[in-house]
C-alpha cells in the first residue's frame, strides 16, 4: 500500500521559508538545485518529508507538452496566484508501473519523469540522488498537483542527522485538502492512493494510506475543525490546504514556536499555525491524529 512520501510547499523566497521553518524548530537540509529551474530544502521526517520549493532559474523551466507534465512549470504557475501547499506525493516502488496502474484506473496520466540532482550529506560530501515520478491530474483541480515518487538512491537521501528536530517532530500525520463537494472527488482520490476504503462524514472524506491519512474537507467542515483559520479560496477548484506533523511532546513544540516568534493558537491537544504565518498553508502539530 502506498503512503505519504512528501508534500511540496511552494514559496517565493526559499531562504525566508527556511528561516521560518527553522524558527519553528525543524532541521532543514542544505539548499539543493534541480536541473529544471527549481531549488529546494527539505524537512526529513520518519519515512516522509516536507519539500520547501522555489523557482531558482526561470529560464531553465521546461513547459508542459503533449503527454508531458512539467513539475517546475506547474509550481512556477502556482506561485503566480500565491504561495502554499502545491503538490501531494505518494511513495513508489516502480513509477512506470504506477503510470500504467493509474491509466487502468481511469486517471489522466503522463510520461514518467526521471531526473537526478546533487545532495549535500551531513559530513559535507556531495552525492547524486535520483528519482522517477508518475504524475496524474484532475481537470477540476488545477491548483493541486499529484504524483508518485520512486527513489533510486534512498541510502544517500535519508539521513538521521536531518531527522532530529528541536520541536520533537517525528512523522507526517495527515494532509488536508479543501473542496466544495468532497464526494465529487472520491473516485480520483481512491484511484490515486490505491485505497478503496473511505471514511465518510458530514462534508469529510478520509483515506488511510500506508503512511499517513489523506483528508478532504468541505468549507463547512474546515470551519468546524479550524474556526480560527481562514479557509483557502476555492475559485480555482479544490486546494491542498494543510498538514499535520506528529511530535513527541506538545510542550516542547510550543516552546519552540514561542522562542522562534511564530504565531500560533492552541486548540486542545494541537498547535495550529495559520496560513498567514506559514506561507499559505495550515500547519498542525500534535502528539497524535
């Protein structure tokens, strides 16, 4: 069963985002550059990660083409309407097999995309890491990107030194999407995740993956869960709106936010950093789901 691999957090200023995430108590990997015009820095968790992403070289970005999805062009265009959580990524053992499986499930698919980049290790060495991506899309969700990611050099990618965080962050608990009518997108989400069992409630869908939960909320359900945070605009369709990180101790995470000058509210057993303070994305820190 596939699980949450990573989330793409699209920002205008990568160094500013690194500074804010560092102030939240996260450890970040050194800046890395893609050969197609974007650059990133990661927050590695247990089996998943957050990818802070910005455009570094606009002239190197390839455009979309027939049967070809451009990761860099999608995120460049996303930033034209604001920062935020742009893409949901699942893990993959075989991106090409995933492309075939997605097509069988009736999803819009594209050619697999292979690339490599340099990655700086904790000891300062530069090594090559490689990936193969299987993209899918939904015509009514132009502001939400989806793909599965196969890693070709995981031993070079995952490093314990990058997975120790002052705020006690351990794993990615869930990702939250916002849609006017979540039921309308159930077949797409089950096709993408490969999970047919869905938990349904009033304006809510939940899919339990092999690593973390995918939750889709209506605006009314969002308001019930997060009354202190504004709901993202749905003028261009459903949005990837936020995520939850599971931490060791809520008090430790709260101390980090206070020391870092990060705005947040505490709602029972969770800390909420609103989109206005987190580059257009709701961040939840809690000890459990």
